[in-house]
């Protein structure tokens, strides 16, 4: 047996991400056993039926016994209770990570409960879809996508490496950032776009929607996300999201003024700058690798 | 020959839309001749090489002789000069339409130059892509998409019907709106989303962009549009765009306040409203028919 081979994984929250992590880990190593934790029998039954988990539990403490790796995959707001519940039963050698979209608060909570130099290493695998639930789980959901791993200066290097290698075996590219840098970056490239998509979806009248095209469909795609999950994201990444909204509002006022003044050159310069930036970054970046929603 | 059969079309501006209209009209009726008007020899040569046009002209007056249908397909800002140039040579039976994304100003200009009860009928075929130029033209670009036709109370009914039938022969579904209703609706479902996409593209740092995912890619797709065309759209639909920005800014302030106050229920209610609306409209609408960008 290789050192630190993962034989048992406990996954707390068997939805799209938890279920997909389970299926991907089993696809990589069929001997891996997965203990799933859920709130509702129907979700746990669905996860068992999908072959994602081998045992079903309501109690995280029960599931983490003998686990090498614990993955928190519920909405971020529920992490604290699960961490507190599992602590007494958690093996000393187990690593705990998560799939949450915000990191500063999560890592703070993880280190407070499990110790500063302890077993918690934050992760943000950037994969998903607007669909929710274990029924949409796929073993290849993470393949080709990016996972941001967010150690602090207190996190032991070997634990960070083990978490990175876990996501890499699922086909992900890993990137390290501090929790704060992660939250600021993701506030700008993910959370703000989600907020704008939801507001945009509410603006037109029903008649207006009848003449909407693929531009509107794509611009509002993120509004199809799970409201409960996104509520938690906005609340746990409050500072960075408010900062991004503030910055965006300023730029919206600037564009408004350009249009109001009829400043043709100013408008064209702004649009050209945005197009050039997109053509030379996003459009190119995303040719090289598949990166999923989130 | 059927009454009002279209034998010759003059297309002013042989880019993506003009070229595609030419190819689609020829696919529907191979006997149709198309005269193309352009500013640059290289564009006209490309349109000839693509088989989109049969004759190439720098002068609109030259191209519209004997035409049954004239389609303005340059950026909207150039319509006035072309209309003035072609008027002396325009056959009395010819209909003039356009493919512009704004309608109140265009229809006003068209009726001022060609007469209030005259030959101008505004159209907005909602098809396109972020690619520009006749090289991307396709005979099926319009198939399955929506064309908004914008008569005024002065526009003769038979001319409106003939324009609608033309777009229908290209595979489009047609919808009638007044020019003002069109501009307000499209300001909300197309022009505002475009403005937001461009501003969103300029917000993150280069490092932030390195961890962007498909959510950001989709949310900024519209920022890849042609800056010159979109500058004209914002300027010609100034009032409706400013109104949409104003309304959007208010809703952004509301969301900002909900997040600032940590109002979990308020945030979830807003996100749920947006998701429900999207799931029951856009997601469903766009299953039924293919609608292209813009």
C-alpha cells in the first residue's frame, strides 16, 4: 500500500459536487469506500443507488471513523456544525477539505475547530453546473477543470500536497492561493457575475423576454444556480462581494456618463478595451482546458 | 412570375449579416441577383469570392438600380448617408429595410428621407455571432431565429407583409413591435447585457482571470462583439439604454444593501425569484427555437 493511500472517504453532503467527487474517486481507484452524510433519507438513497456511496449516515461523526479524507460538500453555512460534530470521531491522520466557493471564513472555521496547524485544508474545485443533486453527478465533472487550494502559513506542507494530489487524481489542475486572495479573485470572476445575472433576469418585462436571444440566455445562465448555495456564498464572501459591486457600480456610472454625453470615442475605446482583453485572455484560456460553471 | 417576386436585392454593407442574408436569399431562390455595396475593395472581393454577391459597388445609388429589395447592413450610424445617396436611383416599387439593432432613430431617418408612408420598413433580425465579416457568413444564420419588424402607423400594410415574408423565407419567425417598444425591450434583453458584459470583462486583475471559469466566460461572451457596431447601438438607443442602466443600478443597490445587512432571507428570496423566472421562461423559450446572439 502506498503511503497515505486513500482507502476511505467521508463525504458530507451528497449533492452534485459530493456525488461527483465520490464517483471520480471510485473511478480512479475502485477499492475506495465512500461514506456519505446527508440530511434526508431520499438523497442518501439516491446516492447509494447511483453507486456514489457505500454507506449512508445522518451523523458526520459516524461517517468519519476510519476515513483518510473528509470532504465537506454541503452549503458553506453548514460546515461549522458538521466540523464540530465530527471532531471527536475524526482519525488523527485524516485530512479534512471542502468544495466551498468561499475560503477565508471556511478556513478560519476549519482551523478554529481542528487546530491552526491542523487537519483542515481548504479547496475550491471550480466545477459544477446549474443542476443540483446527486442525480446529475458525473465521474468526469472535475476532469480538466481548476481546483484552487488555499493553505495558510500554518498549514503543514505535506497536507497541502496530499490534498492537491487528490484533486489531481480526479483530473484537475491545482492552483494555490491564500484564502483572502481566493475570495477577492472569485468575488470578481464568479460571485459578482452571478449577482449581475440574477438582477438582469429580473429586469425585463415578460413581453421583453419574448424577444430575448442567446445573448440574454448566456448572460443570465448563472441565475439558474441554487439560491440557498448562492445566498451562503454572498454572505460568507460578503466583504469581497461588496468590494466587487462597489467597483462595478463605479464603472457602470462611467459608461452611463459616456452614453449620456454621446461620447462616441469614449464608448468605442471602452468596448475595444473589453473586447481586446477578452479575446487575448478568456477566449484563449478556455480553449486550453475545460473549466466548468462556478 | 409571382407578384412582388424578389429578383434583385441590393445589400449595403457586406459583413456577417449582409453576407448571410445574401447567401440565404440565394439558397431560397438561386435566381436572385445580389448587388453588394462596401467601403473597401477587399471586403467586396471577399463577398464575391464567397458567392454572396454578384456585383460589387462603392456607390449605393449604382447598386439599387432595378432592385426589388434594399437591405441596409452597415453599422446603424452609416444608414443616413447611404439612404440619401441611393434615393435618386431607388425604384418606386423597391422596399428598403435594414438589419439594425435599434429602430426608433433608424425608422425616423428612413421615413424622413424616403417619405412617411414610403418605402422604408425597419427590421431587426436577431441573429449574429461575435465574429465579424463576410467570411463568417452562413446561409442558415437566420434559420429558426426571430426577426422583429417595426412598422409605424404610417407604414403601408402590404409593404410590412412583404418584408415579413422575406424574412420568413429565410427561415425566421417574425414579430411586430413599434420602433419604441422594440428599443425599450431590446435595451433590456440585449443592450444592457452587452454593456454589463464589457464592464465585467474589465473588472478583474490579470491574475484573477487565471482562475475564471465557464461562468465568467459565458457572462462576458457579449463583450467579444464589434466595438464600432455597439458604439452606434448605445448612441442610437441612448434613451432606452440609459433607462435600463438606471433601473439596473437601483436593483444593484438593493442587492448590495441585502448583502451588507446580512439579510439571508432577502438574498435567498431575490435569487429564488430570478431562478424561477429563468427556469420558466428563457430556459424553456430557447428549447423551442434556435435564437442567435444579438
